[in-house]
């Protein structure tokens, strides 16, 4: 069942006097297990909704509506299905002691995969769960494969069910679903010939496997070498060569790249980031595939739209991964704006120096790198370093950082040019 969290104004639900907190149990005789079920079952125009009121009384609503007319029920968030694995590279094991509770949640939920594009392993789904995906057309799915050889995947995920992945994928594809796949590459575990095998196996499943992303393992100082280590430059270069061979085949046979090395793989290898054509439709930014190219191209394209900021000191906060790209562009930004442009490279003390992406910078580390703010300063933060509540990963609120840097003006934005356009007149 699902519980109603909100009733939208002017809708059928409001006209029926449905109450917040009412539990929806069945729709047209079908049990409602979660929000996905609710969405799926509410697609009909004729509905019989069995519910239980706040007072515990059963009630049935019979509804007829026009196609597309919203019912107006907003459900409470579903309880997240947690991971059944003990992956040797799990980033959660790299959390520092005392990290906020939500950072310890090991989610492995197909609903989040379908809704937000997060990757799942499928190890916590049996035959009924897989059949539900097919029945409800939960597609595309994003699946963490890591290795297709059963014994290799079982060793990586520390789960005996992990070896079923190829059978599970065949079942989903036979049911008409599409999947995006990924490999988190761990040297000595699933690289080399194992990666070649995984690429070939997934390619052989056909066009419904829409993509394969190869991502280097990320570790913090709390789980470095226990038991997985980071890729070295030559290993990253070898992986890129393997990806390139797969891409060449895909381009020749299917007309698009299919297999992609993550941005971080190129940074480790010391190789230039590919141009935009490498990434096809750019659907994998959230998996670290093409995000750097998108930033670089967006910066260059938007530079002409940035207003003058004469007299200001513009401070661009970033991690070590993006620092070379910002440093290269800082002189042109300074020439365009008339501002002094400083790139502030923040060392990650919260997770340790092996974590170099801007999105995992703690607020206190940022403060330590910036020092005191001064009048005329404009500090631009990476928006991905903040959650929806405006809090950094180390629990420092943005408002506290702003107070500490006053009278400097603090902005948060992934697009430098757009953030400056919005606030430059006040900052200049």
C-alpha cells in the first residue's frame, strides 16, 4: 500500500475529499505495493480505488475520468530497497566516521534506476521481481554489471546471486526492456581479459543493451587498498584502448559509440578529454561520462554572454580533477569580465586526497582553502557540492559558509556564465 502525502488542488482527489494520510490498498483489484504501482495502475480512466482512512475505515472510490485528467494523489516516498551486496569497492565503506545517516544508505532499488537513472545490481530481485519489471515496462534500466563471468562478479559483489547477471539480463531483454550498463573497473579484479569478456558478452546481447560505461573505481582514505586499489596511468590507458576497440565495432555495426570511458579514466591516463561527438546523445553525464566535455564546451560557448565585473575578484572553487580546465580558461574569463580571476583548488580532507571531484568537497575544506572573504569578492561554488537543502557533504550549511566569507558574495552554479549573468550587476 501507499500513503497519500499530498492532494493537488482542483483535482478529482480534492473533490472526493480524500485526506492526507489515507492508505491506498488496491486499484481495480490489484494490490498497490509502492509509487510505481500507483502510477501504473492509475493509468486507467475507470478506477475502483480501495483505501483505508486515517480513522481506519475501509472505503471504495469509483471514478470515471477523461484520458490524461490527473487524479491529484501525491504518494509518500517509498521505502528504499537496500543493497544485498558487500562490494569490495563500495564507496559507502569509505565514509568517515560520523557522516550523516543518509550517506550510509546502500540503495539498490530498481525504482530509483527507472526514475533517476541510478545503477542497480539486480541481486535483490528474484523471478517475481524481474517479471514485474517486464510487466510494468520499467525501461530503460541502469544496471551495474561490473563483470559477466559469474565467478568474477560473485567475488566483486560478495554475493552468490551475483553470478546470475547474464540470465537476468536475457530475461529482461526478452521481455522487451532496454538497459544501460556499467563496469566499475578495479585493477586485478575485473580488468584486462575480464573486461574484454564483459564487453563482448554485453555486446552479444544485442541492441537493447543501449550503452556500456567503464568507470575507474573511486576510493577514499578510509577504504583505500581494502582490498581494492586505484588504477594507475598505464592501466587506465589500457582500459581506454579496450573501450576504443569496442567503440570502433559499434560505430561500424550500429552507427553509434555504445561503449564509453568515463572522464576520470582519461584524467588518470593523462589523455585529452574526447570531443563532443564521442558521447553521442550525452545521456550518461550522471555516470561521469562526458561531464567535463559538457562543462568545457558550455564555458566556451557562454563566455561571450558574461557581463563586465570590473573591480571584482572572481574566485572559482573546484577540486583537483577540474582545476586544469578552469585554470586554462581563467585568463579569458578575466579578460571578458575585467575581474581578477583566481582558481581555488581545494584539497579534500573530508574523504582524503584520492577524492578529487568538486561534487564531494566538504564546506569546511572549501572554507580552509578560501580563507577570509573581502569586499568585492565573488566566490563561485560547484553546485553539485550542495544537496537540495543547501548543505555540503560534511553537514556544513551554505548559510554558515556565506556568513564566514562575508562581505564576499557567494554563488553556486554549475554553469559559470549563467551564474555570473544572474548576479554580476550586484557584485560589480
